[in-house]
C-alpha cells in the first residue's frame, strides 16, 4: 500500500509512525489502539521501500506480550506474501519472507534474557544460570518476608 492510501486509512499519529523512516521508533498507546497494525505497516513500508529496502534480519522488533510478537510475525508474513504475489520477481521481498522465521521479533523480557544468556561470562554469572519459576519465586518471597 502506498503512503497516500495509508494517509486515508490511518489517523495522523499512526501515519506519522508509518511514514517516519529515519531512526528508531517508540510507539506508546493503549490496548486496542492499533499499535500492532501500525507497527506492521511501518515494517512493511521499510522492507518494500523501492529506493532503500530494509532487511528484516537487521531489525529488532520488541513488544510487551508474546501474543503481540506472534501477531506481528503473522501480519508481516501475510503482508510480505501479498507483496510477493503482486511482484513475484522481487527477490528482496522473497528473501525477507524467508528470513522472517529468524527475525528478532520478541518481548522485552525475552530480548534481555537472550542478552544475558549470550553475555553470562562478562556479567559474572555461571553458565548454568536460569530463571526461577513461579513456585520458587513464591517461596523466596515468603522467606524474605519472614
């Protein structure tokens, strides 16, 4: 979808988020406000830009929930598939669709956990470190409170 078509479909804040292509972007909005749709459209605009298409493998896409991360991945896949249907010879879009499975689309906590896992030595953590489960956390809280 081109920017003029998007301007008609999105509210001014959403359009600004989609059409601003320089630098990082932080979208803050309430539940049901269209964050996922806006972020998906921004990503598709970047990936399919005629002059300087982005590479999904160089993006970090972070959300708050696993459901939102999954929804983003699904929507991006559908949009890339649609773009490839419209232009089957577009190798860049085909490559992006292939690379989508390994794209860094995650929650904030899983992103930081990956950082800790890859940097455990520099952080002074044992290689066997792990996150406590809810039962362990409950027992630790109880012990601390006592």
